[in-house]
C-alpha cells in the first residue's frame, strides 16, 4: 500500500505533480500551478529504500535538482517554477 501510494503521488496521475524538460516534482494547492516544492524533493530523497542502486541513482538526481532550485541566490525557497527556474514563491521563506 505504501509503495502504491508513493508511486501515485510521484506521478503525472497526481494533479500536483509537475514536469518540464529540466525539472519535475510535487507542488501543492497552496502555491501556483507548475511550481514544485524543494522540501518535497528532500522528503522523496530521504525516504528512498536503502541499498538499492536504482534508488541511489534517483537520490543523486534529486540532489542535483535541488541545486537548480535556488533561484539564483543559493537559498531554498517555498516553491520554484518548473518552466522558469528563476521564478520562486515567498523569497523570504529562504532556508
């Protein structure tokens, strides 16, 4: 049940899953459409199964994407546009 739920949430079947050529991930009803949460990337990376080479590759890809989610100022923001990585919400949400 856990795996099926995770697979559904992290797929285009979820209305809050957004993707472009350079970025994909989860957004929410609380942020603009086509904006993803860096925090969701972190949770996905931290909850992948250990000892699985496919999971390790996915984790590395997620960490690489996190580096793209800084909106040019080296800080993480609430959400980032999958279509324009320089567009963020709540710049004072930085961490």
